[in-house]
C-alpha cells in the first residue's frame, strides 16, 4: 500500500534492508512495477546488526525511506531514531509499536499490525501525514488500498474488525494506567535486561545473535553450543511452562519474545532457568 499511495512512477524510494520483513517490503516494489533502491543492508552479515547510519546511501529526491524499527525474526532494533536526511520516513513498527515513546512528527507513515503489542490480529494501525495521502501516486489504485478513501470514512470504509479494535482500546487504557509509553519502555528494558544479562554472564555458553548495540528489547535471540542443546533447553523451559522459545526456522536457536503483555516475572524466570541450565550443562 505504501508504494501504491506514495511512490510516483518517475521517482524512486529508499529501503533499509535489515531483516525478512524489511526485505519483503522491498520485494513488493517489483511486483507492482515500481523501482526502489536498497540504501543500506545487513544481509551479507546475516542480518546480525543495523547498518551504521554513515554507510546509508540515500537518494536525493526519493519519495520516501522505508525501514523496519524492530526485526522480529533476527532480534535487532533501531534503538535510536535515525537521521533520515530530510527524506520522508516510512516505518514498519509492527513489532515494537507502543513499546516505547516515539516522536510521531518525524514520520510520514507509521504502520503496525496489532497482534504483537496492541491487540488481537485483524486490525492494522496506520499513522499517515495528511498531505501524503492527498494525491495517491498510482492511477489504478483499488479503493480498499487507498489510504485517503479509508481515512475519509473514519476507517469504516468496509466493516472493520470490531472485536480486535475494541481489545486494542482496552490495551491502550491498560498502558495509560501503567504510566504510559515511558513506563512501558522502562519495563521492557528491565525485562530484556534480565535475559541479556543471563547471556552475558554465561561465559559464551549462550551466544547472542544480534550485535550488542542493536539488541532488540522485544525479541531476544541466542544460541546454545549445539542444536541438540537448543532443543533440550526448549524442553526444559516447556517443563516450567515457558513456551514458544524455539527460534524462527531461518535463524534457529532460541527466540524469547517479551512484548508489552509479557510480565516481568516471566523474563526473570527465564533468566533463572538460563543460569541453571548453563551450570548443569
Ligand atoms: C509480524 C510482523 C509483520 C507481519 O504481520 P502480519 O500481520 O502477519 O502480516 C510485518 N512486519 C513486522 C516487523 C512484523 O513483526
């Protein structure tokens, strides 16, 4: 939807490719006959880090620069808001939306599937600068893919997923009651901290996948000394009611996802198991 609405045929758009979702976004361009430019990529290094800002090759006059703030599968995250060099920033925030405060005025478009931090699958959140949706770039844009058509009808162009939106509303209230996004950020740093500390004090028994400075606060990825031990660790965790720890198939190892709804105690309990397992193996 982003290129169909924002990218005219005569222009290009820059993409920062830092993982699978970022790459899918880039690949969609070719499918709709649009041209894009990979301004930076960490693919050659197996997506273990976020490319340094100084290495980005942004195009002068590009329609926008697209990036993914948190790489769900690899466990890397833009920990700071990058300098977009005056380009319109478009961000897939699916896996860290509402996990920390961000300056919305710095973005042209922010989009996020509800199901990681906001509520049940079905709803998608889009925040778009009004002027960017005034004149859609594509001449053959179906109404359902036109941001302005949707906004003009207050997101009720078709029947919206009411249940999903209702639960998102309850989650927003829950976040406000907890103390807002600043508090969420504090909690998330604490949660991820428990697990990263367990990695760091294991003398290399657990190997973190992400470069230390780009570690995600949402998805913590690591490996044990062998795939057999990875498997045994997952089993030990399941025996203590900690499930869903198997890494994504393209990465392997372990992935601990600690989204907003995950309690502090859960992260602490996992870190404890990591200490015990390291000692006993
Ligand atoms: C989960 C995720 C998606 C995909 O969401 P779907 O609703 O399953 O399409 C896209 N981008 C990122 C960064 C994600 O984490």
